[in-house]
């Protein structure tokens, strides 16, 4: 996912080289609570767009969500390589479907 590395590099640059009127810099200045709030908002907006079946809007919301996730990663010094490594380890697993509990909805 080259886009992820490119976007991450831009976010790191904005973090390290503050520019006036930079939304990314604003997020870093506000801190983790603001970034997490935006992730929550963008997650909800992605869900709503997908539920409404509007693919164009869903793509836009996914982009917003990914941007805010990458900003969180940069704040916490998590790199795209860290994500790649975790995903690669998960791909190695097979037959790891979790057993779900049966719930009696009448009780």
C-alpha cells in the first residue's frame, strides 16, 4: 500500500515541520483525545455511508478514516512497517476462527 506510506510521510513532515493553517498540525497540537474523537466520528460516518449504499461517499469517508488513523500512528510512533508486520503474521495463521457463544435472546 504505497498510498499509506506516502500519506504517512506527509503527516510526519507536517508534524515535524509545522505549517500555518495545517489541519494535521492542529490535530497534533490538540493531542490524542482530539485525534481519537475524529477517528470515532469518521468511523461512524463510514458506517452510515456504507449502510446508505453510497459508494462514492463511503470511499470518501474511508479516506478520512484512514487519514486520522495514520495521524494516530504518527503520534504514537507506529509505522506502516509495524502494520505490515502484524498483518503478515496474521496471514500466517489458519483455522483461527473464534468460537462464538450461543446467546438465548429471551433471557
